[in-house]
């Protein structure tokens, strides 16, 4: 497996995941808002798409728990876009099952 391929399998391949410290811990929600509600909301949706693809590829749905755990208590448009996209996909998946 190439280095590029192995990095796709790593949590740090997600643009919102950062290393917490040198002991391999991750902060699963590290985002910066632009202040533009629409742009931030769309960024949240994009991050949700990437998270779903990662969870599917790794067969690791627990990543969603880690992401939500690391979100701030006061949601910005980024968090709202992310969570709304995830909820919409969950509803669609439920209706199709």
C-alpha cells in the first residue's frame, strides 16, 4: 500500500481532524468559521460527506460519536450544516431500509 493510500485510511485525512498531542490522540472537530453563514453551512455539509465516506470505508461508525463529542456546546453554521446533512442521510437510509 502506498503512503498516499494509507493516509486516506487515517483520521487525519479528514480536514476537520487535528492531532491533540504527540501521543496519537485526535481532536475530531477542529474547525474555523468564516463568519459567512451560508459558506460555513456548506462547509459543514462538505465535512459531513467526507465523514460519511470515511466511516463507510473504514466501517467505523463510531467516528460520528467522536466528532460530536468534540463539537463546541454553541453550534456555528458549520456544525449545523454537518448535523443536518447527517440527519437527512439517516432519514433517507431509514426510509430505504
